[in-house]
C-alpha cells in the first residue's frame, strides 16, 4: 500500500501533467518516459484534436449516447418565406433546443436572404412611387411570426443552458467525490471487499452526468490515474484483476478494429464523429489493461486515430481549395457588376439592358457555389455594395422618369380635353386641321405612368374617332342633286366610250360637256379618272401636232383639279411647271455658252449645227411650258 504522502505526490504529478497529451494507458512515472519523436508528436497532435472534440461534446448528455439520432439538414434555399417559417416551427417543436443550432442558422440565412430581397424590391417600388427613403416602412405577418418563433427559441435555449450549467457544477462535485473515495479506497481498503467497492465506484462514475468541457479532461485524467494506481498496487484478488485486464483488452482490441475500419470509409465527417464515440468508450466505459500491453494497444489506437485525422485534414484542405475557387469566381462577378457602365443610360431601354445584365450576373454569383458564413460574409457585403450602387442609380432615374411621365400625362390630358371639345364640331375644314395637329402633338409627347396609359389613350382615341367618323360620314353623304350629277356623268361616260371624234373642236366640246354636268362628290371621283382615260384615247386618234396634243392633255387634267377644288394638286402642278422651265433655261444657257467656243469656226460646222439644233428644240419646249404656266395663272384657286 502507498502511504498518504506518496498519494499526495501522485496527485500532484497528475494535476501538473504537460500540455501534450500522454497516453492514459501509460504509467504516471514520468522519469521513465522517453523524449517523444516527431512521429509520436504527430500522433499526439491527432489524439489531442479528438480529445478536444470529446471535451466540447462532454457538456451534452445526449452527445455521449452512441445511438443519439443525427438530425439531418435540408436545403432551405429553395423554400418560400412561408415554408421556411413552417419548417422553423416544426424544427423547434420536434427537436431538443440544444440540437437545432445548425438547422436554425440555415433557416435564418435562407429567410434573411429572401426577405432582404423582398424588402429591397418593396423599397424600390416605394421610391419609384415618389416616397422618401427615410419614410419607408414595411411590415409582414410572416416576418412577425418568424421573429416570435426565434424570440421564444432564444428564451428556451437560454433557460436550457442555465439549467445545464447548474447540473454540470453538481456533476463536477460528484466526480470529485468519487475521486476522493477512490483515493481513500487505495489507502484503507479491506482486501475482502475492496474489489467490489472499486466496481461500485466505477459504476457511480459512469452514471454521473456531463460536466463543463474545461473540466472534463482534467477530472478524467485524475480519475484514470487513480484507477491505474488501484490496479497496479492491487496484490490481492489477482484473479479479479487479471479477468478485468483480459476483458478490457478484448474490448479495446475491438475498438481498434473499428477505428481501423473507419479509416477506410469515404464519409469523413461521419468517420470523425464515430471516432470520437470510440475514444469516449475507451476512456469512460473500459478500464485499463495489463501494464505490459498498455503501450502497444494505445499505439495501435493512436495510429488509427492519426490516419482518420490526416484524412480529415486532407479533406478540409481540398474543401479550402474549392472554397478559394468559389471565392475567386464570386469576386470576378462582383468586379463585373462594378464594371457595368450606367453613365450613358438615358432612357428606359438603356436601363432595362443594364438591369438584365445585372440579373444575369446575380444568378451567376449564386450559381458559383455556397461558402461557409465566415468566408462568404465579406464577399457578400462587396456584392451588396456593388448591386446597391446600380439599384440606387436606377431608382433615381425612375424617380425622375416618374416626374417626367407625370408632366407628359398633364400634357396629354390637356390635348384630350381639347379633342373632346371639338369632337362634335361641323366646321369641317378648320376642325380637321386642328385635330390633325393635336394628333401630331400627341405623338411627340413621351410615356405616361403605366396605370394611366390605357385610359388616356382610350379617351383620346374615342374623341378623335368620333369626330372623323362624323367627318367622313358627311363627306361621303350624297345629296339628291349629287346623285343626278353622278347619273348624268355615268351616262355620258358610257356614251363617249363608243364615240369617234375627228377634230380638235369636237374633243373640246366633249370636255366642256363633261364639265357642264357639274362636280362629282369625293366618294365617286374615280369617274374623273375613267373619263380622262377616254380623252387620252380620243387624243391619240386626232391628226394634230404634238404641241396641241400636250396642251389638250394638260388643260384637261388641270381643269379636273380645279373642278374638284383640289388646291394641293394645283399647287403641285404649278411647282412642277416652274421647275421644268428652270431646268430648260439652264440647258439653253449651257449650250449657248458652248457656242462661244466655236466663234472662229464656220457656221456650217457639224458641231455648231448640232448645238444650234438643240437650242432651238429647247426653246420650243420652253414655249410650251410657259403656255402651261400662263394657263395655270388664269385658274383661280
């Protein structure tokens, strides 16, 4: 047996253990330990990581249960706001408050992203409608429900961790009580019942609930140190001890096999979680093995642990590379958004093109891949800043556009009121010109607010259509007197179709007879064209010179324009005649200038004779056009 002083020395050795993890199976006699090699340090580092994870999970009783249900997360990014709230309510209702952090965080991220987009859309619409940014407010029943659920969850979570902290303190006291009892057993145990008492203490220890992660490893190391002291210093009941050593060895060899099998699985996260469970079983549920076996089996277990540890770190290195690629893609997209040139956007079409480009880049940003929150937040802020800059400029443009459209609306309403005041007018000449001008002015005015566009167009179109329907109805109305003229001219047209005219006088008589029948209404003026075709036919049969034929045709056409009061065609004819006269005068002047170059040649020179012939022909043609102009001047229009 150890005396009390030796017991205190051993306690001090345990409490002052070095930071690098040493095997719980090794003796605490540190003077016999070798300096660890680099390989051993790597193994120790891997084991340390496992130990830290176990300590972190030690605060949760259910985390220590190998059969604890693993809560799977869903892809919440594709759910609507309503479905996200429903999912949040379901998760909080069905799962323990301490098991839903990752799910709640995922739902919060998805909800905040969608609601943020909705809020931005509502604010843009508010600003476009003329509101001020400081006055913008938006409330939603679904957001209220969401906030209520999160608030209640926070209260329940805080209450849970408060109770857990109290429970952990009580469990820590119980652990210290077992350690003190174990130390007392080593000092004063009755050889007949000491092994039974030891087993009872083991059962009590295992039944104690979780403690704080900061105390978990320390209390376990102290407890395990005294368990090894008990076995190493136990001289009585060796059969019980050896049987324990044997059973413990078998169990630990099974754990080593499981750990080695885990190193071959593909699911790194599951392997790591299961490895933690194996370490907890090794520490909490299985006692020590014989001294000569401790180093060997711990080395095997540690090596399997290192393989999983290395595989996990390799996985995270590959994930880091993947995340770096996603980050680079997202930064490139942000740069493209920042490079969108909106300085030249002058109208709605320009902005629609910029908006389409921005939306395409937004989709590319989200399709580039997902990142952990810690890596994505900085890039997300850059993305929001770049898009906000464009959206702010867009909102300013449409705010100004709204003011312009309101001015356009006022102008169009004024035109509508003017058109409506004239729609029943019978002053056909002046009103027609006025309404045509109103229609031309309407086309020059830009867009109006969309909600008024159809209404103002229907009012304007209705007023214009009403007037022009009446106007055309009046124009096309045939009086009894007009009907007599139509009938007489149709009869005359049928008669002339079979007539033969031999002289110029007979032709003029036929033309004068047609005119004497009166003017045709606009709706049947096509009869004038038919009559002119017959006159052309008759002119072609006459044996008169071309000059007279040309003048007969000209006078017939012009007289028809005058009879129909067609001032537009008469003006056009007047312009055309003067243009032809100017062209002929220029040709004559050019030819006469050319004759100046032949001053020393004989008059009978072929070139001179050719030029003089052309001059004479042009002067004859000029005389014809002057006669036409004089005839036009005689017509009053």
